[in-house]
């Protein structure tokens, strides 16, 4: 059962859970802002915080090449399946 207000994330176009369910589609950015505030932000709060995220996007959004990160390469050598 979903909580009174739930933020839902999906990668597909799915049917919504039903009428009057108070379920909101969101993003990773919205999740970060909700986590910081402890609630769903107002439009103004969201736009203010997402502006900060966008200004730092070159540091936040990076493709992780694990084969090029020494710590991961060393740990992978020691890992057993």
C-alpha cells in the first residue's frame, strides 16, 4: 500500500495507481530535494534547488568508467564470484 503522499520513479510509461492516489512522478533531482527538505517541495523551492544542481552539473553528472578508477580496478582483482 502506498503512503499518503508518495513520489514514484519509473523509466517506462506505466499506468498510474488510480484516481486520487496522491502519487507524483519524479526524478533523481526531485528525490534529492525531497530528501533535503523532508517533504515534496513547492514549485519555487524546486526551481531554486534545481538551479544549484544545474550550476554544478559538470561535477554531478559523470559517467563512471569503473575500469579507469584505480580503486575499483584493484578491488575487482581481489573479488571472487
